[in-house]
C-alpha cells in the first residue's frame, strides 16, 4: 500500500470514528429514559411547545429544555407555561428517579395514570391550571416523600382518600365528600386550600394538631356544623382563614 493510500485510509477511519465518539461523549447516562421522554413529547404535541430545545435530538437529555438529570436518573421535569396539549403517557412511570414534576398552566387533559405511583421518591408535583379529570388514584399514597402537591383549577372529581397524607392544595376542582379525620396526622401542614369544590360534612376538632398552619381556605363548599374552638388553641401562626360560602352554624369561637 502506498503512503498516500495509507493516509487516505487513516483519514477515513478517523472520520468514521469521530461521530460515534461525539455522541458517546454527549450522553448523560440516562439514555434508558429517552423512550419515555419521547412518549411525553409525542403525546403532548411537542412540535407546538413554546420551548423544546434538545427534545428529539440525539444529545444528552440533561440538555433538553425542562429536564434535569442526576447520573442515570431523570430527577425533574419543569415544563410550566409550555403549551403541552394532550395526556400524560403511562410510560412516564419508568422515570422512577423523579423528585420534582411541574407542568403548570398547560392544556393537559385526561386522568392521571395510577402507574405514576412508581415515583416513590417524588417530593413535589405541580399540575395546576390544566384540564385534568377523573379521580385521584389511591396508589399515590406511596408518595411518602411528597411535601408539595398543587392541582388547583382542574376537573378532579371524587372523594379525598383517607390514605393520602400530603395533599395540600386542591382548589377549584369538583371534589365531593368530607375531609377525612385521618388528616389530623398532617402536623407539618402550613397551607390547606380546597376552596371551590363540593366538599361537605364537618371539620374535625382534631385538626388543631396542624400547628404550623398559615393559610386555610375551605371557601365555596358545603361544609357545615360549628367551628371547633380547638383551632384557636392550636393554630397560633394563621394569617389567612377563609370560610365563606359554606353552611357553618354558630359564631366564631373567641379563641
């Protein structure tokens, strides 16, 4: 083989290797989640998203708009105000490392898949201002690390499952039934907003245990009965206490 031929072969070999080396170097370790993320992109008309940098491109998903990775895990999806139109695909359950999901003010519709209970490390979920319907799966009780759950202004129906211990903001939905007395265990709670629903029954006197309460709003429901005087003894930090448009009787306790 002549010297010029050897040089040509070397150059061709180098250019054949470079693309593979580039793509390998651009991976972030969470390639196994590409399929689930692509399902989300397709199911919510990703081509119409306001910001979609990196999505559908063969680069590290940590460079995709709204995606945060840590090693081989996708840990956060931040897609607020991004014109997501459609339903959330059940395949997102495979993102078992998720800690934070926020998709506020989009056009997400349909029911929330029970399979999302696989997000056992979830710490915050914000899906307010969408068109989500159906009931809340009881399987979500497995989200034992959850500290923030915002789902106001959707079309959620059904009762509040007693198994939940972290649901703090379900305003402007169509929830019915009573507020379970089991929620007395929410001693960490600082905000409770279930205004504009169809909740009925009375407020448990045991809710005085919510000693960190700052904001309490149960307005525009069908709650009834007397207000427990114990609230005044336990809720020393309250700055907003909204009860309007209910069926409460009696007067406010002096406490």
